C-alpha cells in the first residue's frame, strides 16, 4: 500500500468514525488523490461508467432497434454497419449488448441489495442478541450453507417461477447466507470494541448504542462488500438466464444471449462472444473497483 | 458461465470410455440422442425418443416396408373379418423374450391390454387403440382382436415401435421398474439405465425374429449398444466430430454444411409422416376462440423466411395439416396462409381488436391482445427457439403480443394437459393420415380420456369424415375423405404448421456402417449396423 501511505487521511489516528476534519483533509488534496489511483483502476472505472450509462440511457449508444428481427440479415459479420455483427434472427448484437446492460446490472444491484438486507438483518440480529438467538440463526444459516448459492437460487425459481424479478430475488436469497455470516462476525467484533463499551459507560441506552454506534460501524464495510457482490450477482443472474430461467425471450439479457449464441459458435462466434465478454467485464470491473475501495478503507484503519 | 463449465464437463465425461473391439466380437456402438427419455417403455406416454430406442429392443406384431405395405413379423399371417371388426393373428411359436418368457397369444393380449389400461397413461399407443375392445386367446399361436368399429389404420399403427411387444411377465412389475428395464424379444436387451444420462444394451444372442425389412437374420452384429442422452446440440455434434460417439440424432441445422464437407460423416435424412411441427391454437378460450384472430396469426407469420434463416434449408416447409411423407397427403393446403400482413390486420380490425396501447399492441376493451406459448427450451433444438423468436417478432408487427414463457418440462406438460395456453408447440409422428383424428377429433379431447386434441376442437362433421375414412379399405374413397378432412382442418385454422418432422442422423462412416431407418416411423435402426474401425 505504498500509495495509501502518502494519503494524508492515513496519517490521522485510526478511529471508528471518520471525523469531519479527516474528510476536509481529503477534499483539499483531491488532485493528489486522483494521481494516486493506479491506471488499471481508472480503466475499470471507465468501463463501469460506460456500463452504468448504457444501463441508464441505452438509446445513447444503440445503433439499431435491439428487437428488430430481419431473417435476411442474419449472421452478418461484425463491421461498420453492425459493430458486433448480427445474431441468428438478424438483430444487431451491439445494440442488444447495450440494451442488456440495464437488465443485467439491475438484476446485479437488486440481487445484492436483497442479499445484503436479508443477510444484514440475520447477521446483525445474531451478533447483537447473542446466545439463543445467535445459536438459532447461526445454525439456520449453516443449513442454508449446505446448499450451493446457485442451487438455493434454483430452488427459489422452482417455487416462484421464472422471470427477471424472481431471478433477482433468487440470486439475492442465494447470496444472503454468505452475507449473514460475514456480518455476524463483524457485529461481534464491533460489539466487543472499546468504543461500544465507552458508549455503555456513558449511560447510552442499548437502542441508542445500537443505532448510533454499532450499526454504522457494521454497515460501513458493507459498501465495499456490496460492490464485490454486484459482480457475482451479475454472473449468477446470467447463469440463470443461460439456463432459460431468468429473462424471457426476446429480452436482450447477456446470459440469455450467450445461451442463444452458443449453438452458432462455429459459424458466428460474435453472437456468443460479445455478451460473454460483457458479463466478464461487468464482473471484473465491479470487483476491481470494489477491491481497490476495500484496500483503501483497510489502509485507513 | 457456470453452466458452460458444467456442460463442458459433462460433455467430456464419456470421452475416457475407450472401446475395445477385441474384447467383444462386434464391438460397441455409441449413439447420442438429443431429447431426454423419462420412461423407456414406449407404451407409457409415448414420445419419439422412446420409439427410437424401442425399435432396437422390441419386435412388433406386424412390420411395414418403405412403401407402406404391411408384412409379417411376430405374426406370420392374419385374417380380417368382412365387417372389419375382428383381426385373427397367427403367431410364431419359436420366439422367446429375453427374460425367458415365451412369446404367444397371451403375450399379445397382455400387451394390448397394457396399452389401453388407463393406469399406463399411454397417450400414443393407447390413443391408437381407442377402438380396441378385447383380445381372445384361441390357442398358443392364435389371438383374435376385436374392435368396436372398422379401423383401416390398425395394422399400420401395430407396426410402430410404440406398440412394440414386451414380456408379459415384465409388464406385471410396477410401472417404475418396467420403465427402467423393459423386456422384449428384439435384437438388443436393456441391461442398465441411468435416467437422463444413458441406456446400456447388449446383443440378444438368441435373436431369431428379424423383420422382413432387416438386411440379415440372427443376432445383431454389434455386441454392445450405448444410448447416450445429450440434449445440448453443440455438445452432441462435437462428440460426433471428436469420435466420442458413432452416430447422433437431431443433427443441429447449423452444422449440416460442415458435416457434409466432412468425408468421415454422412447424414441420413428422412421426412416423417404425420402432423408437421406446429403451434396449435387453444380454441377453448379467448382470443383464439375467434377464427379471425387465428387466421390473422397465420397470415402474419413469416414461416418460410424464418425456416430458411435458422434451419439453413435442412427442413422442408410443411404448410398443411399433413406432412408430405404421409399417405393421402394433398399439396393443396401448403400455401393457403401465405404471409399477408394487410389481410391479417383487416381480420384483427374486424374481430374488434382496434385499440393500440403504448407498446403498439392491439387492444379491445382496454385488454391487450396477448397470447402465451409455454415453452420448454430444453426439449427443442436451438434453431426452433430462434424460429419462435422470429414468429414473436412477426406477430408484434400485426399487434399481437406473443409471450414465450420458458418453463421446465413438467410445468409445460401440466399446462398442456389443462388447456392453460394459447399456443402449444408440438408434432405428431405416425404413419397414417388418421393422425388428424388423433389430434383433432372430439374422441381425443381430455374430457373423453385422451388428451391429444390440443386445439380443443369438437366438430361432428370432421369426426364423421375421419371415422368414415377408417371404415373403408378402398384407397380412392379414403383419399377423397382425407382430402375433405384436410380441407376442413385448413379452413378452420387450428394450427400454424411449420415444417415436416424429420429424422436427421449424423453417422461416422469411418467407424460404423449399416445404420438405417426403421420404415414405420423413420427412427434409427441399428440391428444391421457394424463397427468397422475402433478409435
């Protein structure tokens, strides 16, 4: 962490909360901070920004209607007219990839939010309540751990049916046990920390301590965890669509496009390769950015 | 991504199985099929993958040749009573099932009764035997089958592997057991079955009942037959190219050109008789209870263009109710509903679907014109899925929302059995024009015990014509009646027929020879096959 050491923020004594002084010091040195960030992170961030823009306003990038079928234009090689070529139904692959960003990222973020919320509720409750509640929740989470996350998601889909929303919920539930366990550990650490004891000693009520001291310190590292989780959720959601359980045709969802394209890989590689590439990019960039943020935060503490 | 890895792993799992022709004279033949089999016994349910396998381990009472002629098999001869109600079969006395049970008149009786038993849930064989009343065992080698009406197609359906003859002793076991290890008199016997993975068969060394269409007599040439289930198109074809399997069915359309250019691979292609692959309209509920909406859907569908783009000319367009390989087929109905969007739009306007919502779909009384196709992507080749997407797009152009609902096989079956759909993807392979009775006559409505009438049609005039065609053996009279029937079905717009079902087998001719198609249903027949070179 050679770069982090030069950060004036790090020279501040480590504490549970960032002080306002700390934050001021940061904003004053924004230019240096920017220079400190490695090029790879900038690259990842740029791709991520493109993906987010594509998700928010696909019409900015789409060159064709992603759903316009034209059998006579099927299997067109990538070129100037069709940047990523056309698929088996003559649809523009680039426009479909752009249109798919919204679906894929939406599922990724929603699923992560659901997973974190569920996992957070379970983990924090277990960590704070202690004893019987902790034992009960921990055992229940262990039972859920017996199922691989994707299998758990498949079970949810088997019960509630296919679709974009259900697959987001399914992936969310699938990831919840992992978050629950991590957050329980984090909560236990925070509850045992000296500043929580101090809060007790100062005569704060348990509820006040929970809201103002415990939860903020448990939740802060979550932001990083969430960024890492989005990448995983995008991959899982694509896997479900690949299996035909997520987005329904003709939706331009990356996993579904990959599934459609795999039969044609020998004659038209571009139909499967580009959606596959973007699944990889989405997972890679969120992970790289998330890891970097994690290191920066850890470096501060 | 995970799924890709899983597929790659399963795709390779069989690669290590080296075969050793020296170990067993005749060698091992590995066949890969594209559609899963839930029960091996072809009497239960009755889907094509069961018939394909059954043709290799079951014999039938009679056999059929390439021209539709009926010949002896387990029956050496037969007489039909003048009223067409009684069939007297004279049976071979020297045939034994592979579990040691002798084949005789009682076995014929046990089989036919197994097929019509409601507990067997026999949609295909049981459906064909609707006119069946009883079998009388006269002596060991004479069985008399009584029907409740003349049934000109009776011998034709008896020749199909779906009605193959199984050991009566084996049939007495619980259904689940018989599904996993059915016993016949055929050239191979089932020795192991791993559900949805593979079936292992070995040669029946005592085989002495080859049919007239076979090219030799006595035991089969190959010693062991492995029947692998590989639903993934690219994987199955890749295994053929890599030499992990000797032959595959459901040759992926996208790979035809490459396979044709490969001198180690040859293709066996044959259109099948029956009802072409189609989308059947559910006419029991709106909006397809209105013939104008059905016709609009037909005029709005660009089927030929779709077939050319995703099937690369590997299937033949089937626009009428019957496949062109069916006896009494008339070409007159092939292009009745050639694409015409203006006509489609006029019909929908007339039907009152005049509003438009913000997505451009037609509405009536504020309700969107939306139709649902419950779809099981695993059961269909990827080219078919692409075709469905194209039909979805062409329907949108005339303001119809076609929802393709991806579901698992069991859910699709449940929906199908309860008329919970607007469109249903299907086909019916059988060697007779009587298929029209199976798929559209009121006898086959679910309320009457069988569920093969997926349109929900009840038309007394059509019923009468189809039954009249069974009551006569006069070919000209039958042709006339089946022409009328085809006309009624075409006019009624009960199905969007797409393309003829076809057997499309890819064979590694550098490794095996003698792979043929069984004539009644054109399913792969490996009795005459030989392993010529080991890997």
